[in-house]
C-alpha cells in the first residue's frame, strides 16, 4: 500500500485474532475493498505472470466473509466494521484477467503450475507471521498514519517510516514476539551473525528478509481517499 495507509493500518488491517476456526483479520473500512482485490489472483494479459495469491478465493457473505485457499483448504475470516459490507471488486480489464471470477471453484492452470522460487517457503512463513503481528507493525504509522511498505525483490518486505518508534524498538519487539524463531525445517539455514543484524532492522527467517527502518521526517504523503462502505 506504500504511502496510502489510513489511520496507521499499514497492511490494511487493524487487528488479528486467533480463533478455534482459524485466524480472523479486521479490515480498515476505507481500504477494505482494495486489500481484498490485491490479494485475489489475477494475470496480466499483455505481459503474462500472476499477481495475488494462487488459489485464493473470497467465500461466504455479509458478516461471514472468508479468504479460502483451494490449494490447501485454509480459511481466514474477515471482519468489517459494517456487518452488511459487500466488497466492491474490479471486473476484468484490457490488461488484467481476474482468475477468481473465471474459476471461482477450481484452479486456473497458471495457479497449478505457478513457480515457487528458492525463498518461497521461508518468505511465506515470514509474511504470515508479520500478518499475525498487526498491532506491532502498525506502531510504525502511529505518528502520521502512514508509512512506506513494499516488497524487497522476492525475498520479503520493507517497512519504513519517519516518526513514532525507532528502528531498534520495532526490530526488538518483532524479534521478542518470535517473528524470526527458526522452525525445525529451516534449522541450519541461519548464519551465526544474523541475530546481530536485527539491531540494524534486518530480520531474517531462513533466506527471507523483513527490513524495518526509521528515516528522517518528511512532508506527510496523501492517504488513500475513498467512501466508507
């Protein structure tokens, strides 16, 4: 979302809550439609390639929306401040085809054959853990309500901001939360000095990387404007 967050919801979510039925994410009302649209899979008809999450589909209905994975059967609940919220999602465009519209209950060929780079497993685990630490991540936007978030190649994510908290504070909180705890299947991929790199805002999990850093305060960027549905 880069500099278009609202109220410090850096990833478009305000809360993450584990429940017996799985993870439940609370959406910020202004960016809810955009977040869901960005997560659902689509292909570029001009240049090829897929964006979004392979196999992900939006299921349920008002008050019970879920992001469901056709590949692994995973379900993530979505909560919106307005119980009757119905997401407004884009139709196919000249240069984009939305796979979830064309194949709502089965996988498209490109989803089945999607490539998985060498960092895929560690990166997916790292991003999943960040998503479960919404309150910590959103501290970066506490001062102005926005930050700069973007992918760092195919390895992970970068979160940078100007005020609110220091790099050391953010990195320390995320490390103490268990963000970089190495699971058994990744043991042996860590380099001995990588724990020290957290002091500089570089958080590694296997070969995946999350970079958090505070910069100098600059003029506030405009936030995304939209009608709350």
